[in-house]
């Protein structure tokens, strides 16, 4: 006699009616916390969530990343691992402060200087806290099985302690120093930014060829005429026969009202093929020129200030750089010194956050020295012995070269090593008020590193740390470091890291730097970089194109399972994902197909023998899917499951079974195990179906993964 089919299966599957209740059931079970998982679980598997901005909202990039990592953690949890996925958010100090400052200006007509540091920090902190629940509730909507009991925020008390400890240790090792060097200055944001936070835009530009004076022997080409009032040398390549006779000569001139003293030098950094093959060296306004000036002991006058205005006497005084460029061109023309003007394309460096054109400026800042030798007390990194001398650069290279951090995507390995080869000292100070404040205090000529004020007469450094400094500690600060916690012992190093390729240098590289220095252990075992989610036509999502997609709307229309599958299928790790709403719609139909299959199977008698040929066929497919997941071919695993369930199970096996009661046990076997395999990909619909399966003993999320 066939069993009664639960009434819910008599109508189509409705994700909006079930997903909230299912997530609540998961949370209340406590199984997101690996300490509460059933059975003996000896092997840990840890993933840390790349922390979204606390003030942000879920976008399709987050949705893809959340789905990807949730698939991995659910798979490992079902395989009997002590699976931990750590949630957290980032303060995103620069954009968060900028947003609050903008609101204050609009509503009160005041700047940050009007209300003062303490009041601004208080307001930004409140704004961040009020926004926190928004992004976290949206991450839950994706079905993310994060251990919320271990939630971390980059500026909470535990992370504050970690940041201070890291700073102090690196300072005492001589790796953090304060020095006057060229920085990327954002004149709109009024702060330094890192090389990795600059964007390059191709723009039309003019290449001017000129001489400093009528008796100057070498023509020079530049796109930035306004900086030439700060030139102290002209550099040519040592092998350039055209100019060898002039090397060592010095010239004085009054260039657009500004006295300049120019020495002709030979330096291998010069490209003989560019322009005239002669480089006007402006040490204070170019990193390349600063390096040349260091090699040749040249003076470094600053001629542009923090507001991108000219700081020289004469007609250029107080002018913005673009206006000054035109004035210099006019002056050169009138003096008969302008030899040629060419229209060219030029990559202009802009601030990712504010859009301002970056001004390279010399500033007194805090830096991490990546080349300074130090003795590492403890190391598990192959090729780096405990007690040996090394550098941060060498540690970062050894971590990946040795395979301790497996970076299987060759293109990204090359990017990583190229970044290390060209890595300069890291500027870690920022001129904003919201963030981890530099823990250095001053009293006259004295200074000390301290978490709190050493006394009334001491004043703290006004700058804050680059947000990537605290984020770089994330794999171990989230596990309790610097304390020697049970979590750190059990779950570090983490197992899997999969962020987007745009933060390979910003974050992945810096986590390796910090993990190897502070613990002598790599922060994760494998890194798989994923691509960006783009519009269907391949273009980036942007407000200007009005082509954005709200993943929450997709969840409302089609369900989280459909969104997850639509983002994962057809998207090899590392490739960009083209978003297609029709795909999402198709996987809603697939969820309903699974629902309909269940209705049919539950109407059958489950007793009898399982057909060995069908079991063997299924088990082979399950082995393939398992291997794909083990090797992070996640898109292939999802595709195989989809085709098996729709094309083989529903279209063929179910049809064959109609009117044949001897198929009953086989159908139950195939359905139950298909649900298990599909669960990491489509957790909501599979859990909802599992709740009605006769063999159910616990939640599907902790069922054993099918093994042949």
C-alpha cells in the first residue's frame, strides 16, 4: 500500500514560504558551530568569510562568493569534518567615514574639523553599528551556514588587541618605521592610499617636448609640465650615445618664474625609446624619480601641495595642477622653448574611493619594511628554518613556492610573484580619524609604543592604520590570536581561501605576509581565486550603466537555491561569471522538478530490493561529483547533478518505474542520496524535502555524504 504524500507536495514548491523557517531551524540546531556537530570529528576544515563592508549591502559579487564558500563548507561538514566557517565584517574605514562626513556636511553644514575627532569617530561608529544588521541578514538570505557565535568585526575589542600586538611586534623587530617617502596622495580624500587601491584610467593627454632654457643641450618630453619647476636633474640611459657627452654637466635656469638647477646624470631606469630618451627628474612628485634622486643624492623640492595646488612663487602660485600645466605650456611657447606637442593616450592613476587623480607626494608616514632582514623565531614554512634570518618578501615567496600555500591557478601564481618582485615598503598610515589609531605616543623628542596613554603629557599619533593591516590578521585574529586559544590550535591554518582576483594583492598577499611573520605558519592551505560577476553582455555592473542586479530581488522571485545554482553552474573558478536571469529562472524550475520527483517517490512503497545496476550507476556519478568537489571543480559537480536528476532520474528512471512497484526501494535510494549530493548547492529545497523523508533522523545538513 502506497504511503500518504504530505499535503505540501500537492502544490508547487514556494521558496518564499519556506526559506526563512529553514534557516531559523539551522541556526537553532547549533550545527553551524563545529563544537556542536554530531559524531566524532577529528579533522578540522576552516574557511573565513572575506569580510563585507559593515556599511554595505549584498551585491551579486557577495552572493556568488557566499554560495561558493557555503558549498565547500556544507560538503566538508557532511563528510564528517569539524567544519567551521567564520563570519565577520570590515569597518571599511575610508568610505564609511566619507559617507558620514558627507551626511554631516549636508545636514549640519559642518566639516569633521568643526565637530572634532571624538565626535566624528562616535558618529561613524554608530553609523557602522546601525548598518551591521543589514548586511548580516542579507548574508543569511543566501543560506550561508556561518558560525555566528564566532562573529568578528575588524574594530571590535579582540581585533583591537590583535592589531596592537601585531604593530608592537613588528615595530620591535625593526620592520615598522616612520619615514619621509613618496606616497600616493588622494587630494580629495586628504589621505594616503596604497598602490593596490589606485585605478588606472586611459585618458587623452599631450606629450610636450621642450628645453629648460635656450642653452640647455637636451630636449625633454613630459605630460606633466607643471612638475618641471621641481626638476633637479635630467637623466639619460648610460648607454645612450646621443647624450653621453653631457653627463655630469650642470645648468641654471629660471623656468616659468622658478629658479631651477639641473644636473645631467646617467641612470639605467631611463627608457631611451620613450620621448627624447631624456627624463626630467622631479624627485618629490614621482616614485621613479624619487628612487633616482636617492641613487644620485639629488635635492627633492616639493612644488605641489596636499590640495593639488602649486607651491611656488610667480605666476603658478596657488594654481591647480591642470591650470598650471597650461600656463607652463604658454610660457614655453612664448620663450621659444616648446619644440613639439603630441596627442597621446595615457594611463592616469586615480583613487578607487574618491575618483581623484593621485598626486605622488613626499610625506612623513609609517611603513612596513619588506626587505629588512630579521630573525624568525619559529617557522613551519619549508625552506625557512626556525631561528634563521629572512625578510618579509622572502617569507611571502617561500610560502607559495614551497606549496605550503597551494595556488593551483598558474596565472594567479604569476601575478602573485610579479607583485612580490615589485613590492615596495608598505605605507600603513592613513590621514583619517575612523580606524585603528597608530599606537605611538610622543612627548617632546621621546616616543613610545603603547595601547593606552602613558600619561597626560603624552600625545598620540593622529593617523590611523591602513584597513588592510587589520584585515591581513583576519585568519588568526578571528581565532583568538594573540592568545593561545583552543580555536587557534584546532582551526589554524585555515583550509580554503577563495576571494575575487581584484584583492589578490590587497588582501591574500598581506594575509600570507602577516601569518608567516607572526605565527611562522601560512594562513591557509589552498587559494582558489574566483572571477567577478558581470552583466550578461560581459560589462561590469555600474550605476552609470544602470545594469545592476539586486540579488535579494532574485531571491524573492526565484529563491536562494536558484540564485546559487545560476551563479555557480558554468563558472569555472577564476573565470568571470556572466549573470543571466533566465538561468536563475531555469534553476527555480529545477527546484520544482525535484519537488515533483519527491511527490512521486513518496507515493511509492519503499520496501524491496535496490536495483544493483541503478545503484552502481548512481554511485559512479556520486564518486565523480565527490572528486570534483574535492578538487574545487564546483561548477562541474553542480552541472553533473543537475543533468543526472533532470535527464536521467526524472526523465528516464521514473518513467521506467511507473506501474512497477519493485522500483520503490531504488527510487527512495536515488532520491535520498541525490538530496544529499545536492544539499551543498541547493540547501533550502533539499532540507525542506528531507524533512518529509521516512529515513530522516536529523537535519540533512549533518547527514553523511554518500559514499559507494
